C-alpha cells in the first residue's frame, strides 16, 4: 500500500461490523424540531451545572478542575461535576 493510497476507512474496516449503526430517519426532520430538541438539551445541561449536591462542602483548597468549570460554566460541587 503506497502512502498516497492509504485511507483511514481501510484501517477501521475490520472493526466496522462491531460498531452500532444509526438508522436513517423515516421522515425529514424539520429544522424547528431540531432546534427545539437542541435547546431543551442545552437547558437541561445548564440547569445541571448549577444544582448543588447535598453534603458537598466547598473549600478553598486547590481545584484541579477549575479551568474545566470555567469552560463548561459550572460551579464546584454540582451535578455536572458528578457526571450526571
């Protein structure tokens, strides 16, 4: 196989039979419906980033996830930090 003929698809072809597939939709999904479901999931995400967990005491110690929380707009000790 020459360098110009190499494709990523040829590399993963033996594993493709194991991977799950997503079926094509039966109908065309309107843009407004896609926008609705996207906004609902975004709202749930943002709510989970703000709900504190019961029993978690905030401390002033070093925080290894500080920058992750800045990027995700989350607070320390919330459901999002737990991974829900």
